C-alpha cells in the first residue's frame, strides 16, 4: 500500500494511509534485513523496503502491513 511520510510540527514522524483515511504517529522504528519497520500508535507495523537515509520528507513510499 502507498503511504505518505511527513514530520509533524512537533518533530514526530507521521504516516498517512490514504486508502484507510488513517494518520498515525510513528512510536518506534527499527531496521531489519528486509527494510525499516515502523510501529504506529495504533499498533500497526509497516515494513518499508529500499528507504533512503536520511529520509527526505514529505515522501510517498510503498509499505507492507505486517500485522
């Protein structure tokens, strides 16, 4: 699914999922061999492959929901 990553005015990373009309704060990030795993405030985990460091925001990326 396509998600948009951006920084909130308070500096936190935010994820917007248009198909679900969902905007959540990222509460944790970890890097694994498959890519970056973002844990959202609602409990969702999203895997982003091929992410660039540092992230250039805002940006739309392809993500896979893990749970």
